[in-house]
C-alpha cells in the first residue's frame, strides 16, 4: 500500500496527463508510466505498467466523449484495427511481464525517444489527400493494428503516436477521423493490457482510481482550452515532444 501523499501525487500526475491529452489530442498518455515510477514512486515497474494501462484507457475514453461532439468515428476501421490489436496486446502483455523490470524500463525509454522524434517529424510532413475509410484494405488494418497492439501490450502504453499514422496509411481517412478512431483503439488496448496485468496481481486499484479521477478533470479542462489554443497546436505538440524526450532521457540515465 502507498501512503496518502503518493495517492495525491497520482491524482496530480493523472490531471497533467489528462490536460495534455485534452490540449494536444494525444501523446500525453506515454508520460503516465514515467510519472507513476518517478513522481508517485512505484518501485515495481510491472505494477506501473499495469496501473498505467488502465489510466491510459480512462483518459482516452474521456477525450472520446469530447471528440464525438465534433466528428464521427469510422467504426468499421476501428473494429478491424482494434480486434487485431487486442489479440496482439494480450501477447505483448504476457511478454512484458516475463521481462526484467529494469530492461523493460530501458526499452520503454527508447520508445519514448522514438515517439518524440515521430511527433516532431509529423509537424513538417504535409497531410495526404483525404479519402473514405471504406477504401482501406482490411489486411493493412489488421497488420498495422497487430503491430501497434503488440507494442501497446508490451509497454502498457496507448500507442497513439503509432495508431493515427497507421490508420491514415491503411485507409487514407481524414486526420480528424483517425484521431477519433485512435481513441477507441487506445482505450481497448489499455483495458486489454490492464486486465492481463490485473490477473497477475500487478495493478494498484486505489492508484488507478486516483490517477483516473485526476485525469478526467484534467482532460475536461484540456478539451475546453483546446479551441482557444488551436492556433498554437503545433507549438503544443513540440513542447509535448520535448517533455517526452526529456523523460525518456532521464529514464535512460537512471
């Protein structure tokens, strides 16, 4: 059991992650596990992964509610991508639990650096032509979904920095549709990974509640502020990429 201060830090960490997700539309959930380890003070990396997976799912669902007000979700694409990813996430979670905690943390730090690089790169790549998700190849959706789900389950992250590009590449759907679709997929991946870790008794449920409560509040605030910060979205993503890279470097050095 953690002390009350640690649960308070968990709620604060959740509010920060939720606020970032609400403002930038994604990417903030990858900070959940570093915060659980280095801010809250969880000593067991696997407990941090299991707890963080549920937190990622909850934050995605909060943002999904806000997204449904402005755009429709291509459920056909989300279904194929999600089903393949869920099956792969189960395998990834099992592999992650078998790996030594320090090695898992080292590999996670490398993933954070890669995510930051992809976020920065995306700013300078012009969006491709929009098309309907119905023209997407099912085999490509299954392939991208499986690969993303495997990484999501292994590291306990949402994988939004991979889900959105994967959906666009597989279907050519507009970016706003891909973002909404990714929120559904990320929530499914997080719940799948979290349940796998819960069956191994590697989830702190009280900390999940604290983190999710803070994340819900921060996410709602972020959604309300998003329109005011729309003109600075590129700047927000750059700052987020810098935060992710900094956290990744800190984990490597530790």
